[in-house]
C-alpha cells in the first residue's frame, strides 16, 4: 500500500489537497474524510509533465497532480515521460542522447 499527499487540480476546479492511496490494484482519491473516487489502477494514465507535476487521465478527465514525493509517486503509478519534444522533458532527452553518443 502506498499513500501520497499533494495538490490535485481538475479541469474546472481550484487545487485541492488530497490523499491518493494506491493499493490492491486500486487508485483512490480522498480529501479529508471525503472519498472522491476509486478506480482500477489500469484505468489511470499518468504522464510526468515536469519534475514535480503529473497529468492524470481518470475516466477521460485530465487532472494535474503535484505530489509531495514525486519520485515515489511516479514509480507507484507507472508514470511515463514523453520525450518526443525537441528539447525533451526537463532535459532528460538531451542527457539520454549524450549518454548514447558516448
């Protein structure tokens, strides 16, 4: 079981402090004592858009999530990093290319 706190922002909402619980193949979001929702982890798509921010696709809705522990969250949710931009995401593409050329 892994729990992550951070700020979640929806398409038409202000950022809210939430707790995300990833366990038993479920992805659950709550704020305070209120359960916002729970989904199968396979139905969650997560992309790391910066060092500290993730874009989550939950049931076709996009959310920005800034976890307090980005590295652990990335590993737990299986986030991907899109390196197709010419400059790459936060310098990763350039570092990978330099390593490959060496």
